[in-house]
RNA sequence: GGAUGGGUGGCAGAGUGGUCGAAUGCGCACGCUUGGAAAGCGUGUGUGCCGCAAGGCACCGAGGGUUCGAAUCCCUCCCCAUCCGCCA
C-alpha cells in the first residue's frame, strides 16, 4: 500500500512512477485523492460535533445529579447525534473507497531500476558457470520416467493435471533437497528456520498483497475463509503483522520450507510441461524484515544467498533484473535467478528476490520503534532459496549421463546416500 | 462439535451507565538522594487520525444496537482457557 500522505503531497510524482508499470493508474490516484478529501472533510466536521456532544452530556449529567431539568440540552444533543449519524455514514463510504483503491495500487518502482514494458527489457546482470556439453539432452520427464522418479499419470488420477507424485528415490531426492537448503541457509547464512501453517486467513493474504486483487490465483477452502498459501512469504512475513519491533532486533531473517499452491489460472499451455508449472510445488523461502536504510543491501545479500545454492550444486545460472514494466505487484525491485536447463535448451526461473520497501509493512502495520523513540514502518524482502521442482528439473537435466543415469552434485552425496540416480 | 469461564495500557490487575484514556502494582526512562549502589522520593512512560499550530477526536477482542451519554447494558462474530466428545 502506498502512503496516502505521499500521494497527497506529490500526486504527479506518484503518477509518473506508476506510469512506468503501465497505463490507467493515474485515474486511480485521482480517485484516491477525491475520496481522501471527502473523508477528511466529513471526519473533521464529525469531530467538532462529537466534542460539542461530549460537553453537553457532561452538563446533562451535572444537572441530573442536582435533580434539575435537562430536557433542553438532551434535545440539542439528540439533534447533533442525527447529523453525526449521516456524516459518519458518508465518511465510512469514502474511507472504504479510499482503502479499496489504495489496496489495488501496485508499489512504486525503485528509482534505479531499468525502464521497459515487459520481460524482453530485463537486463542480464551476471552469468555463473558453463552449461555442460550434452549430446541430445533429454527432458527431465523422460529421465524421470526412465528412472522411476515420479508418476505424472497417477498424480493426475488422484488430483488432476498440474500435480505430481514423486516415487521411491525420486521422493527421497525431493526430501533431501529440502534438508540441504534449510541446512545451508540456517547454518551458513544465519536465517532462523520457520515451519508455518499452510492455510492462512484473509487478513494475512491482504498483508502481503495477494488479496484483494489476486484472489483468482489462490486456492480457497470452502466454508472457511482460509486460503492455501502460494508461497511461505505469506505466513512468514505476516508472523509479525500488527507488531512494533525493537530496532535492535532488526534485521530478522527467516528461512521456511513449505509447499506452495497456485491456481495458475490462465496459464494453461504456457510452460506447462512436466514439473515446470504446477498447482503444488515445494519451496524453501527466505524472508527478511529490516530497517528502511538497510533493505537495499539486504536485497543484495539475499540474492547472494540464493545464488549460493546453485553454486554449491554446480548448476549454471544467470541473474537478471526485472524492468519496471515486469515488476510484481508489491515489489519495488526484483532480481530473478535463472538456472540452465539443457532439456529445455533455456533458462528456468528458480528464484525471485524482491525488496518490497514499506509496501507490505504498511498493509500489515509492521513497525519498529527507532532509537529516536518513534515508530517507523519496516521494510520487507523475500526470495526463493530456491523453488524445488525447477531445481529438480535442473539437477536431472544437467546431471544426465550417456549411460542413462544422473550424477548428483557432490554436496548432496551425504544427504542422499549415493552419488547417482540409476535405473530402479 | 457441546458446556463453562474469559478477552482492559509492556505485564499483572481494578473498574457494571456520566468528571474513565481508564485506579493500583510491577517493569521501563529521567531526576533527586549517595563515596558508589540498593532502598526511598519525584516526574514521566500506549496507538492512530484530523489540524500550519494551539489543540481536538478515536481506540478497553471485532462489528452492530439501546441511550442525551457505553469499557460498563443487549445482539452477532472472532479468539483464548478448562472440561466433555472426537481424533493424529
């Protein structure tokens, strides 16, 4: 959520920054300002009347205590009450409208990020590693089927398309990757491990920005007003919703493994092959809560922590920066990490690391008490560390051998208990 | 799911219709006192909104109602505790 004061004070600046994301947002800003003006006018008038009524009520109380007639004052107070009633109704309408509009506005892109309308304008910041030379590389689905690592047909039978069931050593590899990632981030990178609920309420989804605008992307639970989380970002960031943290406790760094559930409405036919886009996938997520002055540096180290996953696994990757037009709803700056996938002959996004500034913090009233004694909004960040299904794709496709087996990166050997995946 | 008891400031805990934004205690901050400390004494100590400011207004789990006036009475909902049922 954007700061209404900022919009009020410099509406043209806000409009021009929002225009970087696309057209049509300037009129929303005007609507917000109109609702804000109306709301404040009603509120101010209401407050004056309330002060007057409080005074009258005290007089009435005093008169009654002395057994004197107070009916004239009571009449007057009643009249004031009637006007207050209509003012309040108008004020609530304006306030609701203002809030709804504010909740629908995306974050302002950071000043330093590249302009551009879509993904084609995203610059590549750096590339790591060299894609392996593989003759006639196979797709991960082919490899998985041959080695018996998962069973897409039966997964579709029990749940539908877009779900996967890992089997045997394939299931073991999935579990092992979770363990490896959590160990890395908690032991080496200083994150605190969290294991949050996978179902959350509406307020939580609103806090991180999934609601009210993107309900169609979520799986909801009938008769309960709960939603399946699309990422651990949601429960973990909201862990501190409505709190005022001591400044000395910042930054907070959390790592959490959860499954992620996404409707992926409207994405059928796009990257739907195999494990790449699923309704349910596993992910280890990194979340940070910082003071405003540190969030830029924390985004760099967060991205480095995610990159380290691929470095340790020896998987070639590149880091791109999202241009203003490609930025997610709540983010002000985002780096995507893409791993090389020989079977796709292309790059696969395995991590998206974003700084949200105070956008989420304002929605969820997440603040810290500064050394100046005042309360300030925190900054929030998160990034995948990393998505498991696509990492799995990369491991199979980069590790495939001419003999049909898959060599695993050395660092996984003690976790997995073997150096390779062979025929079942 | 059923029954009962509860949700008040950082914590504990008063308050059942008017001067209560809220006693008291603890904690915390500052000051006095002291060679230093403890004790003691004094002062202060929530959040948000409106306003250039002075200041005003709101908030006692949430929302609605009754009333001239609600922390206090009524209704609905949420949450917590305990017991029962059920269950991993």
